[in-house]
């Protein structure tokens, strides 16, 4: 089965916005690997910081455990870069590490953030980072050898929190009815962000309505994505 790579800025992002895609492909037998750049310890952990005696290291440890539980619930593996958030700052060493992951995993496609988000600059940073590594991974002159022969995969950007403010125009709606309960259970692995559980259920319902109308099928829950690169077809279908 083809592999799938997810590059996310913070733990909750891959659950709210791509949990259905992750669960669907994992259920079908694909290896889905998540690269989580930061624990969201500063800006993505409201519930954790509300607890008396909260510390930065304690919040990081809690978010790491939450992300691991959520990834396991969805059927994916996960690794962490611990790059820090608010702001998320990537380094050449991190880029080299992700390039190695591209070449080792050879994903059929990549899921990551939208290219713009005026409310959270960590998200477009992660998007740019994922695409930069994708470009370098296909460069024959970068660490030349047999692994350097690589076809760059399609990139699907998942829906940002404030869709209309981010210039996000979905051209793919994924039917996630078959794994909705799995995705919803993954929400419950993230108690530091309980304020988002109901919000993202509404988003899934809205995309389900749109998907049903566009495809003419019965559909309740959906996820929206935007392709970065054109889809190549032999015939229209």
C-alpha cells in the first residue's frame, strides 16, 4: 500500500483537519506517518495552562502524550521535532531530517497546512517547510545515491480554522463517514483543547452536506482539501 506523510505544526491540527483522511488510509492498510513540528505548548494548550501549577515542560509532556494517543487512535505513527511554537522556527537540520523522511517513506501524497493563515503564522511556516523538503527530496544532487531518485508527491492542504480569511478554496471533499467515530474519539485524546471539539464537528457536518450535493451521494461528514499541484488525468471522469 502507498505511504502517506502528514506534516503538522501542532498536535491538534492533524486531528481536527485531517483525522478522517488519516483514519481512512490507515484502515485501508496504508502506513500513515505524522511529523509534528511543535507540541503547541505556548499557544495551543489553553486547557493545560488553566491548571494550577502548570509549567512549560509539564505542558509539553502532556501535549506529547495527547498527540501520541490521538495518532494511535487514528492508526498512524508519529514523531516530534520539538521546534517550539509561537513562533515556530525551522532550521536547516530540521529540513535535512524531513528530506530523509520523504526519501525513506516515499509517500504517495502529503497532507499539511494551508499556505496562508493570518491568525497563526506557525501554520503557513509548516506548509512552506513541508513543500521545501519535498522539493529538496527530489533533487538528485542532494545526498546523491540510489535513494535520490524520487518522484515528488501531490500535496493536499487541509482546511484552516478561519477558512475565508486564509484564501483557502477547497477542490477536494473527502467522505469520512466510515471513520467519523474514530476521528471523534481522537478529539477526546486532546483535553487541552476541548473548546474545539464541537467546532470541528460542525465543520465536518458542513463539508458533508457540500460533498453530498457535489457528488450526489448520501454523505454526512467530510473534510476539505486544496491541491497544491494540478491533477494529471488520461481522460476526464
